[in-house]
C-alpha cells in the first residue's frame, strides 16, 4: 500500500513538470530535426512544413495558425527563407529564435561556394541570438485571430536569389552552433530541464561533428569535379566541403528559368562532361533534357530541405548523408 501511494504521489508531482515543457513550433524539416534532438524525451516540436510541403507555395492551415499562436517558442531560419512566416507571427506572444541571427552563424551570399574558414570569419549578419516576439514585431494587430481562417502566406513567394543565401542549415557547423542556441532558449523557458537540454544538445553536436568528419572524407574525391544543380541552394554545402557548383538551371525556387539563361547554360555545358542534378519537388524533365542535349550525366534528384525524408531527430543526418550520396553517385571519378 505504501508503495502504491508513493507511486501515485510521484506521478502527481511529475505532472506539472511535464506540462511546463515549452510548446515549440519549427518551420523546415532540418530545423525540426535539430530541435527534436535537443528536446529529446521531454517533448516533440511541431513542424509546419511536413513531408512533401513546399515553402514557396504554402498555405497555413487553421490548426497550424493555432499552434503558432499558442507556441512558447518558434524556431525558424528567418524571413530570408520563409517571409510568409514573419507575417504569420505578427502580434503573437511568445519567443522566437531566428537561426540566421544566432551569433557566430556562417552566412554568405548566393554564388559564394568557395571553401571557408569558420574560425576566422567575422559575421556581420549575426549580431543577435534571438528576437523576443514583443521586441521584433509591431503589436498593432495583436487582436487578429489566426485560428479561424485559411492563410495564403507564402503563395508563390520564392525567396530572392540575390544577396544573402538563406540555406544556411546546409553547413553542418552552423547546425552544431544552433543546437546550443536551441538548448539555451529552451533552458530559459524551462529552467527545471536546463541540464537535460544542454546534455542533449552536446550529444547531438558530438554526433554531428562525427558525421561532418565522415562526410568530408567521403567528398574529397568530388572536390575537383564541378557540377550543375537545379537551383542555387547548395552554396553552404559546397563551400563547407570544398565542392564546385558550376551553375544552376534556375535562379529561384519558384521561378521558371528564362530562355536566354537556358541557352547560355546549354552553350556552357556543351561538350564538357559534367553532372547535372535535378531537385526534389521540381520536375526532373528539364535537367534530364539538358543532360541529353549537352552530353552531361544526369544525377539523382537532390533534396536540400529534406522534404522527401521522414521527419524526426534523424532527418538532419539523413539529409547530409543523402546529399553526399547523390553527388558522389554522379561525380566520383
């Protein structure tokens, strides 16, 4: 009897601690994966852009709007990637962690694919770790109710492919940095579980560092093999691993390439044995047609945002491995 009462009492005492775990919403699958690793068994973040979703033609469902409104923390890349989410967050209470603003994040402009040195970089773009919702947004529309409406945030809104490149999650050193930032933010919101978040982040960071070393060793053989991609999303990955993206079919995720650009691309590729990669969520027909016309080799479709992968803690590692596997299957000598 004493044992039964003790167990029941322990369960009652444990209840409030579980209820205090922050409600977290994330934007993209790789961000969700990183946050899920930090939260571990304490909770599971919500993911807005699930398997197969496209951030450039996305409609926020009422249930997702409610999740955003009720979230204690929203972790997202930033408006550079999903500007529709910035509008959706206006007037809400709760915290935000914009990962591209985390201090120390390596940022680069589109077209910068050269290998970089993280230790020596000064990152002018990343002065702040996070924005508190009350500071980052004008609360003039605070009474606006998202829960009962369909939202067209993001409809046909491709991010700009001039200036700052938002695909920063494709640099594994950024991801390692972000794990610690997520742990700090969760610990701030949930002090009782700070040690757990910190330990989870450190374990995830160590595993990711090992994956990074493994991937770098594998991709050495691809470093002198320029290739073409569907759109300019791979600068961080290429720069980190010393690869050369020679060009892209499309300059933007949501824009069809122009005839003049395609003519120039065909002329550039003609007679030069190169690999060209289609991309998940985009029709592979054009890339394969260009390969056939120019004598290039068509590789498998690459998936820079993990949109075809099963969401969860392992997605980020599977994303990095999948990109390496796909590139090596075509360009390895």
